[in-house]
């Protein structure tokens, strides 16, 4: 394992080489003694994973291969991040979250508890790239929401609690709680009755 800064890994961790912990942010390049990565107990960190400094991760974390997590990210308990997923930093991720392979999470994103994000989903944070007019603001995904494969979320949109974004959807505006966003650009409609019944069982 390659380490930068001061890292803490809880008991029961399985780390498959090569893994890098505490990789320095631009502010910490050339320095020593900075806060590295803090990871709770029973983590499974697969080969190719790079986790930057100033990242805090809870218990029972799992990463796929070639995952990158940038600085100032906070991740809760029982979170799984799939192969080749990228989290660009300054992001908050709750408990019981599953990010599938090749998901892209930009800076300034907030993801609540028990969220599922399907493979190849892209979240964005710059409405007028590359000008950054209006600043950078990632999406907010509230608890129990689910995002289908290959969906795209535009900057600053809010996916409401228990809402569903269909596979391939391009979400340009907020999705209210317990509603379905489908299409490109996405239209908002009611969730199928069967999904509403399943959600009430949780």
C-alpha cells in the first residue's frame, strides 16, 4: 500500500494491492503530516483504488477496482462504490449507498441514505462549461432515491426522497419525492403502483 499523510484504517480491513491512501490534494503536495484517509472497520478495498487526503469513510465500505475518491469527501457506513467510479471531492454520501461501475460524481454533490445509482450514470456541476458561470453546484439526491443506468443529472437538480430516475434519462429540473423522471429531457410522472407498494414495505 502506498500512503501519504497520516491514515487510519479500522480493524478487519482487506486491502488488495496496489492501493493508495491519503494522496495529497494540491494544497498538500510536498508536505508531510497532513490528515490522510480515515476508514472504519471491515473495509474491502480492491486493487487500483486511490483515496485522497481528508476523506472520511465509515464502516463496512467496499470499493471495486480502479476507484478514485478525491479530497474532502465524507462517506457513511455500508457504502459500495463500483469499479472505475470517480468521486471528484467535496461530496457527502450517506449510509447504505450503492454506486455501480463507472459512475461519475462531481464536486459539491450530496447523496442521502439508501440511494442506488446505476452504472455509467453521470452527475454534472457546471451548467455552462467551461465558464463556471454561476459557480459549481452538484445535484442533491435525497434518501431512498434510485437512478437508472446511463442517466445524466444536470447541475443543481434535486432528486426527491424515494424518487426514481429511469435508465437513460436526462434530468434538467428537480424531481419531486416519490415521482418518476423518464426520457430525454426527462418528464415527471407518477411512479408505477407496484413500486409505490414496494417502497412502503421498507
